[in-house]
C-alpha cells in the first residue's frame, strides 16, 4: 500500500512539474532573440557575440540579433539586459570586467542575485600588443623603457575598471613602472588608436588583435596567461618574460534577467554547450587564442561570485579608483 501511495505521489509530482512549464516556455523560442554586447563593434566581445549568435541561430532554429550597448565599463548594456522581461528573448554577453565593476562603482543591483547566469562561453589570455613604430619588441625592453621614461607610455584600455585596465595596472605594479592610462569605450576604438599611433600599448582581446598582428599593424609582445597559445606559439607569456606568476584571464559568458524560467535557462545552456562541443567551435576559439568553457548555470554563478571577491582584493591592493 505504501508502495502504491509512493507511486501516486511521484506521478502527481511529475504532473506538477510538467504543469509548471508553460506552453510558451515549452515552445521557446518563437521569435528572434536579442543578444546584447556590452562593448562597441570590432572588439573581442563583439566578434564572439556574432559567432555565438550564429551558433545559437543554428541550434535554436531562431534568429539571434546582436545589439551593441557600450559604456560605463559594460554596465549600460548589462542594465539594458537585466531590466528586460525575463522571457528569454533578451540575453547579455558579459566579460570578466563584469566581476570588476562591483569594486569600482556604486552598484544599483546585486551582481549575483539580480541576474540569471546561463553559461560561461570562453576563456583565454589578453594579448600585449604595441604600435609597430614603438621601439620596444619584448616585455623586458618594455619594462626598461618604462623605467627610463616614467609616464611616457600611453596605454589603452576598453574602459576604466575593465579587466584590460586592471591587467595593465597589475603589470605596472609587478614591473615597478608608471604608464599613462587612456580609457576608451570599447576595444575597437582602442585598437584603432593603437594602430594610428595615438597610444603605444594595449592589452587586447586576442581574437580582435590577431588579424592586425598577422598583417603587421600591431606587434605582439606576450600573452597574459601562464601558457602560450596555439595561435601564436612563438609569443611568450608575461610570466616567462620576467614577471613569474603573472596571470590575467579574459572570459565571456551569457546571462539573462533575474528570474529567467529554469526551462528556458536549461534550453539555452544546452544549446551553447552543444555548440561549444563542435569541432568548428573549438577550432574557431583556438584560432582566436581562446578555448571553449561551457558547464552548468550553477558553475557559472559560482565563478562570477568567486571572481568578484578576487578582483575586489586586486582593486584594493592597486588602489584603483573610478574616474
């Protein structure tokens, strides 16, 4: 009798779970999806978003439209995404910089509780690049020049408080040098001014910088992670160029508004993971100097929380303040 009751309770529970999935969620997506990118066109985030949009269009059989919403270290785009209806039709691609902002800006929302983490998409190094006319050709020479000419090197970033900004400041602190920070509203603008000679140095998103390195419009000095990358096997790491232990990783991930229904989160997570497991995706990301990430929403949420704590300590140690 107890067994029969257990079976009836289990069946009832299954019915309740099925009823909790609305017809709209079951049929999701029924119309185009907007994918917000928090930086300007032409940078690493934009390039990845457009590739991800194409992959999701194939996986979900629905058009994914990329929309650039730059500004305020990515927070303008984040606000646009998190304030959208929690129906799965507005998603936001964030970068590591998202986990830096709570240490630099007065947040109007909880950066963990007030979003829905969906999946981490990729991770990889930043690429230390210079204008070809700048005389230094390696990290040791860069450090020597900076020590001999304090403040003379103008370095670009994709925005005040971005991971690119903090990575360069971390380098300055470790190397014992002073450089002048020139913040931009995104990587595309920063790279354009680097190639034009307005700034000399940039810690670039690898994907966006590689074509310019190949064409000779930029020189690559080093990567910021502990290991070299397949796309540039002859370019050393900062760690092996005189600053042992140096590590700054750039990642991208997909989030939605708070309270995004679990069935939609699961469908999006599965679609991205399938896309990342294809040989085409792995080849694309490796060629761009990154690697697929993937995983569960819970793993991505934990990573966001952990990095907020880690960058908070870095910001405190470096004494960086918002401009």
